C-alpha cells in the first residue's frame, strides 16, 4: 500500500488522470497514514482494503499498464 500510494502521488503530480473507480488521493492518504501512524494500523482494515479495493483498482488500471508497457517497449527499441 505504501508503494501504491507513492506511485499514485507521482502520477497525480504528472497530471495522469485516474481511471474510473480509482482515486489517487485515497492511495496517497493511505500511504501517509501507514508511514506516519504505523502504531495505529488496524491489520483487519488494511487486509480488507487490499482484498476488496485493490482487485477493482487492478481492473481499472489494466489499460494504463498496457499503455505503459507499450511505451517502454517503443523506448527500448
């Protein structure tokens, strides 16, 4: 979740629009909480977030992953 939050923060600063059902700000807020309030982490809530939300995010982000992979492939040629 920390890595997702950092990636979301960078994408947001690059003005990459989040796909439907994805909110960069929530990922960034989760990251900040995990890093700064680690003594207050509720493991059950963290697991529920990972299990529920990330599945939907993966589906929503899949087209961006494909575009990124193609861009990387073109750049490496």
